[in-house]
C-alpha cells in the first residue's frame, strides 16, 4: 500500500481551542506529525469558557497533566455542579450536580423511588440524596472516589480556571512535544485550484505556511471554515434568543464556592465563576429586551466584589456550522459554533471535536465518508446539547416578564418536545447514543424547574412505605454525615494546589 499518511498539520489560532488541539495531537501521534500553530499577539482571545464539566479530566490525563499542578498554574478551583437561581420561579434555586444522586435498587433507578416518595410526602428535595450537591452547598471538597463502606459514588468534579492561563499551560506542554508556534497575522488564504482545498496561509510579513490538514481555531470569524470555504451556519436564535454577553472580572468576596452559579435576570442570566485570584462574571442577555448599557448596569449591581476592569460586550448568534469539517479544514471552538455557557459546554465541545478528529484522522485522500461521519457525530452532539439548554429557558416560571414569557411560549425542537412528553407521562428520560447529558442531569433540571410527571415506574411500588422511608433516610444520613467530614474547599486548595499571587507569576514568566 502507498504511504498516504498526513504528516503536516497547521492550526490557525491559539487560545484554548488551538492549544488543546496542539497538545492532544502531539501527544496522540508522538512526533509522527509536523504540527505548527499560527497565532498573533495582536488578536485578542474570547475567554468565555472558564467553567468545565468532568470530561475535562480525561483530556488532562491524555495530556499527562498533573491535577494539582494544573490547578495551581491556572489559578483554578474545583467544581461539583452548577447552581441555578430563579430559573423555575424567582427566589427558587436548584443544583445540576455532577455524579450520582441516590442509589438504584435492583433494576430500577433511584429517581423513580424518589418520585413515588415525593408524591406521598415522604421525601426531601432530590438534592438531599446527592453527595455532590450536599458538599457543594456546604462549601466542601476532597478527592473521594467512593463513600467509605458503601456502594455509593464519591465526589465527581470538574474545574473553574483562567482560560488564558490554561492555554499558556498547554502551550508549554505542546511545545515540549515538538509543536512549533508561529507568530503572525494571517492576511490571505490560498486554495488549490483543482479541488478548493486550503493549500497555505500567508502572514503579514509575506511568509507562507502550507499544510495538508488545517484546524480552524480562529474564533467567531471562522477564517478558514466560513470566510474561505463558506461551510454555512445554522442559526438557532429562534430557540436561544440571547445574543449578547457583558463580562467583567471582580475581586473575590469570600472563600471560593465549589460550584458555578447561574442567576436568572429579567432578560437573561448571570454567571459567577470563582477562581483563586478573582471571580469571573458575565451577563448573557437578549438585546430585544434590554440595551447593552442596561445589561452592564445589571451585572455591575450584582457583583459580589469590586470590578477589576472595564466591562466588555460580546455579540454572538447561537448555532452551529453546517459543516464542521469541509475539505481539509476542521473547525474547533468558536469557529465551529456557539452555545451559550449555561451548562459549561464550550471547552467540552473543543475536547470532543479533538477526540472525534483523532478517531477519524484522515489519510491524504480525505475520504468523503470520513468527513461525513465526523459531521454527523458533531452535529448530533451540538443538537442534543442545544435541546438541554433550551429546556432551561422553556421550563421557566417567570410569568409576566416579556423575555421569559416568550421563551415559555416558543415552539421547541421536536427532539426536545418528544422527550418532555415522555417525561411528563412516565417520569423517564433515556439517553441516546453518546449524547453528553445523562438521565440524572435531565432529572435535576426538570425537577428543579418544577416539571412534575404524571406517574413513576411500577417497580417503585414494590417497597412498603416504611421501607421507602428507611431507604431514603439512610441515604440522606450517609450523604450529609460524609460531606460534613470533608475539608472546606478553601482548605483543600490551600493544602494541595494554592497558586502563587498573580503578580509573582508574571515576574517569574
């Protein structure tokens, strides 16, 4: 067989997406590829993804990253879930916690027993039986994979971190693996006349950087995938009408919480992401209902500490590329699409795109079946995450607020409508294929936003009421007593992975 392996990869753009791609490919292919990353210090980086989900730990393991060193280098903290305030009705809160909730019995999941118990007035809130949620609200954390002397899972965690520091950390690893960084601003893109494939990019100093496979990490503009190849964009603003975000960092106002906060406002929502050296804040909103100036005022009025910079506004349209992979260009990060950071999926989508690329890594011929399969898988994942985010808006009870009334009245995608109909009738949700959010994640959001099913699984009636009460009481006791023995989140960081003050880091660099 002829040797038609790809050997020359060019990554256009740095930031989190570019350096994640460079790190993963250099690690996976171990010097089989010549990888060059082109970025310009003149072009700013959009850093909206400072909160993650547990899958980031798989990426860091592939990259050979020591967790404590990573948290220290990125001014990071630990994350056990996302708290949603005011998404059901104003004044209410719930947690989308990572990990297990309760414990199944026999063939039946815990949630069905809890549904029955709640209907009979025998159960506390769903999160009484979540170790992650209990520890999060108590401000506690430790690496505990299993609750001792039980069959219950321990804590499942992700991270909050400074995205620019994470990119710098990855750059050091990638360059150590042989990746070459090229400083320069791209002024033109050259294509092969016979098939339209990208042949090279030209920098402002006249240098040409040629490649066989190009990875577009150029952000919203999609320099290669859209501006050059015109892959197209599928607009989802009919379901996700927020089109702006104003962001600002602020001083910490207390010990960092081990969870992200998502706080509903009149025309959108606010995130709070606690780091060791600051808190990241943003107000995602719909410009049909509030101006940029008004949205900025709302954000500044709801900071817990003093702002550290001038707020800046990002403009976006929710949606995805019609083709994530077109010819010899694969788009990652914001170049591939945008879903607002409500469920902290932006960095996961970069990671998932890289994993798909490695699994379907092409030969020089770029077989159409390969690119078609990549696009099918990526599109499916985007659409299912889209549905989960739409659910938060659609299931609100903020009656009388025009933005939220609009969201509650909108026609939702059939895939989400069918899932909600099944849940309302049976109390069941079924994960399809490799979609990101598992059943317990759906159950927490549906329950937290007050969607009550008409029934539960018949097997849940097998326990007597006394047995059910005892079962739930035992679980709650185990969860609460174990959480109470954990160190505080702040204590754990101080003992294991406290970062140097940021000014010290700059001087060292």
